């Protein structure tokens, strides 16, 4: 199901940037397998882990689908390593657990929506 959602967003733009939040490292291979099995496209989810800020910035600019932690994304937003305007979609796993505007996911979406009126 997640793979189908990603594929839908992936088809919206020529060079989309799709971010996945709150996905653990065990889920990413399963999502990639589902993408390939269902032939949703010629792309895969890449997990951002310990790359430098500069490397992550280059990855964002090259587009793609990335699984990223809240902490790294917040850091990159604050350091301007990623421009919210280039983000095509954010898919938040377990979004129903976001209870307050003080939660990291709520803060992230607020920051991105300030500059990205499409999301």
C-alpha cells in the first residue's frame, strides 16, 4: 500500500523529492520489494542515515525517495540544507500518533508548508 502511494506521488513530477518519516530500517527493503514486484516504477527508497549535511543536500537536489529520521530532517531544515519548496510529498508513518503541535512531525510539516504551498 505504501509503495502504491509513493508511486502515485512519484508520477506527479519528472524529478520528485518524496520524504518518508517514521519508517524503520526493516520496512524499507519491504517497500522496495513491493515497488519492484508490482512494477510501480524504476525507483527505490533510499535510507538517509549518517551522510554529511553536504551529501544529504546533494541527494535532495538530485531528487528521489528518501526515508529520513525526524531529527535529521529538522536539522536539515534549520541549516537550510533542504529547501521546503522542492519537496513533492511527505509520507508520515503512524501519523495518527501525532497528538500535538509540539510533536516533531507537526513542527516539520508546519515548517515545510510555510514555503511549500503545494503540499
